[in-house]
C-alpha cells in the first residue's frame, strides 16, 4: 500500500522552455533524445511534459531523478540538451504581444486563476508578463493534489502522465502528428479508448462527453477560441471516419481486457501506440478502483473535500486525463470541442 508521505518526498526537476513555435520539433529533437539518454544512464525515475500559455507559450518539462544524489547530473544533461536545441533550432517568430496578452489575460486568466494568483504573473500595470522567447526557466513544480485525488492519486496520475508523454514523444518522432487529419484521428482514438475503459456503461460515456463538451463551450463562450465553430451539426463527411475509429477503439479495449484470443493481430501491433495505450488505460483503471476502494483518494473542489467511490473517482480523473493527453498532442480547445461532439454523435448511433 502506498503511503501518503511518499509523494511529498518526490523531488521533481521542473523547467519551462519558452518556445513561440509549434512544440513538435522541441519534443522530437530535444525532449525525446534527452529522456532516452537519461534512461540509458539509469538516471530517470519518471518524467512528463505539458504545453502551457502562462507568460508566453512554453513546454513544461518535469523530470524525476532516480535518486536525489543524481539530481545534479539530470539537471546538467537537461540544460545541455535544451541549450543545444534552442541554439540550433530557435523559434523564429515572436509572440504578437498585444494580441496574446489581451487574449490570455481576458480569457485564460479568468478561467484558471483567482485575482490573487494572477498577481504573480502581471506587471505594475496589471498586464501579464511575457518571458523572453527561446529561453528556459527553472520553475517549482506544484502537484495538484486536490484535482488528482490526494497523494496516492497524484502518484497514479504522474505515472499516467509519463506514459501519455512517452507515447506522444513516439508519435512526434514518427511525424505522425504533422497532418491535421492524422492528429485529430489519433486524439479521437486515444480519447475513445480512455473513456470506454474508465466508463464501460454506454450511458455513462455519453453523459461524460456531454458534460465535457458543455464545460468547454461554457468556459469559452463568446471568445475567439470557438468563434466560427459549428458545434450544432458535425460534418457529415467525418461520419465514416469516426465510425472506423470507434470500431478500432472497441477492438483495442477488448484486446487489453483479454476478450480477444492471444495472437490476434500482427506481431508489430503489440508495441504500437494504440495498443500500449489501451493496456495502460486498463491497468490504470484497475489501480484507481483499488485505491478508491481502500479510501485513499481524496479530491478537493469548490464544495470541499470528498473521498468518492471508484465510479466517481474514475469520472473525476477522466476529465483531466482526456484533456491533458490532448494537450500533449497539441490539440486545440476548439478541436477538442469538435471531436467531442463527433464522438458523442457516434456513441449515440448517429451518422456513420
């Protein structure tokens, strides 16, 4: 049984790499080789990354040294890889400061930060500070214990973040995410596998997708993020493709659950991103159920602290797990809303 003290001693190294360009080159040419070298030298206990906007577009890189005594070596290798990448392939275009600050301050600040929290990242005039492009800044990592179920849930989630990050790095190195159609199809497949694994009941799946879409629609209503997006009627031309994705997801969920005989499928599929993901989701769902059953997961929200049952714990975590995997794939909020509506229609037996 995991003790509640364990996560508090996990000393992550965190750096924010400010890179005002698409993050895929950074992931494929910097972060992936860095992680590989750290593993080859047996220095890494875990890692993950996210894309974020605060003080300028950047990638947040979190590295967990295998032990405290190798932290300096991990940091040195990280700094070496990041500096070399930024020198060889800097982002060539700076952020449009006026538009970015206005949009981020008015929308994202309002959604994600209280007035007190905003003060950390604004100047004397109340405008958001922008970090220099093509730079890296060490920044303390603050685990969101309330969001992810307390210390035990945080460990489960950080391990999940690592698997999600690993698979996204694989896709980036394979250049599987460069075409928009491939990106959205991948996001739809990974989302469907995760939703159907965590919430096996079809009614629960549809209710979750409804709530997920409504959250983003409500949060960004009247903003440029969703302007011009037709969420009322999904594009009919996408129906057949979404149907194919759902059938593929069902096959993956069945294989991960052992409902398909061993040896089914080609040998080269065994290490494929979709199947590795499906098996990981199956294992994670079981671990969340066990932790919730032991009363180890404690969530904190605006209503206070709660230790929910397994079903509620899975749904609480599912929202963040879906969104943060899409974040690592660099799927835009508007695309998340669009994909969610397509999937919701398909789950209900709509077109396609």
